[in-house]
C-alpha cells in the first residue's frame, strides 16, 4: 500500500509547507517556523509512539490505481480523494489544500541523492515573468495587459547528474587569408590547414532532465543551478510543492548527456585554435572511460499564460530566478522590422556598387 506523508504543525496541527524565503518549514496558520531536520526528528519520534498495528484484511484500500497508471489516495486530513499519475511524488489535496508526499515515489531506489531547495517564492517568479516582457520590441503591446496568468506552480523536476572523464580527438578546418591588389585587380589568397587536438576533460554534474513532462530545451535554458546549495534529500522539502519521480531512466538520459559532453569537448578544444581567420569543425571522436550517474531534484517555477486562445509556458529557475519561455511577436512590427533591414541592406549594396563604379 502506498503511503502519504503529510507535515503537520506541532503547535496548531495545521498543514505546513517549505518556505523558500525562510528556508524553513512554516505554518501559514500560526506563523511558526521549523528547521527541516528538527521537524523530521520530531515527526519520526511522535509517529513511532503513536502508530498502532491493528490492521484487518479488507477488500477495500486507502489507495487504488487503474490500467492507465492513475492512482487515487485518501487525504488523511479531510478524507477527500487525491487523484494523480504514477510518477507524482508530491502534490496537494484539491479539497483542503494540505500538502502531501507520496513516499513510495521518493524512497528506496527512487530516493534522490540530493535536492536543491527553492530559494525564490511564487511572487518572485511572477515578477520575473513581468521583467521578461521588458525590452522585447516585437512583443505585442496588448499582450502585457491582456494575457491571463492561468497557473503558477512550483515543481521539483527529477534530474540525472552525470560525472565523466571524457577523452577526445577533434579536427578543425582552419583558414588564413591575405589580400592585395595591383593597378588592375584585387587578389585574395586563402590557405587551408588541418588542425587536430587531443586531450581529456573532467565533467561534473552534467544535468539531464529525467521527466518526460518537462521540455528539455526549456529546462536547459534556465541553467545553471548552483549545486553547492544542494542538500541531502528530505521529503519535508517537497511539502507545499509538486514533484515527480523520474520516468526517463539514466540509461535513456545518457544519450543526451553524451551529446552535451561531446559538444562541450569540441567547443573547449576550438578555443585553443588561435591565429586563424576561420575555424570550422571537421570531425570529432569521444570516449568515456569513467562515468557515473546520480539522481537529484531541481526547483522550477512553471508559469502558464493564455492570450488569443493560445497557451504560453514559461519556466523560472527556482534558485536563481533565471527565466525562459517563448513570447508572441507582433506581425506588423515584425514586417516593418524586416522591411527596414532589407532597405538597409539594399542601400549598402547600392553604395558599394557606386564606389566600385567610381574606381
């Protein structure tokens, strides 16, 4: 039987959640704050002395699941039914709002190695979205006032962290050019060089999104996350937020990690190829004699807005506030901008042609 974990205030018995600003669990009813470790010890001590073992066999259960992978649980605070999918690790009761943690999805082999707690709250995430609008010259003016913020949710995204020693061999096509002229012609000489680089690089904690629900490009756009602030996993950090267990395993995520490693290897070696007019990648080979994967949860605010019957999704790094997401473009402004560029290019071509004619 799956187990639901609810965190209650020892003072007033209200449902408590992790407060990003205070970096503590906080009761919204009596404003009492608790250190995660202290409350965890207190809860364990109380439950160990207050747990009867008087269960009877019954055809009915406190939770159920169907063939589509949906699970149902009974909220121990109000008795309401909580329905979620098989990957949900933390959510809230839709009736009383009590934060709950599905402990079976964050324990045993599914237990994360570490977690980065939220540092910015919901209000800060909404403010980050407003700042994201600023300076966007192609953004329709009406979008700022007419779009409706439909949902703001704090989600702990499952992430695989890969450590690796990468050995690589990369070749580049490099060129040097020189130009001169006489009384009749302009001359250009281009020399081509095959440049090779071999070596190894150490990679630590390359993150790869382990959830099929989270867009990989969006997740990577809000990097980096400061892993120095990661702490040992404790389910209390999930209270008040949503969380999923991974549904994309480490074996599948390795492919994306390899792509990121190889791209970084090529870029790092390219930075050592100097004193050429151009450098282009010709070929590369990489191997990973040493590698390992770890499992972590990263904090992300997901914001959803709707404008002209279209949904726009934004993600905010729950640690740094970095924002990413697509915005609509005003077609009128975009067409005028393109026409302006075309006119500028045409004028430049005409000026160059005129100068050549004079010569």
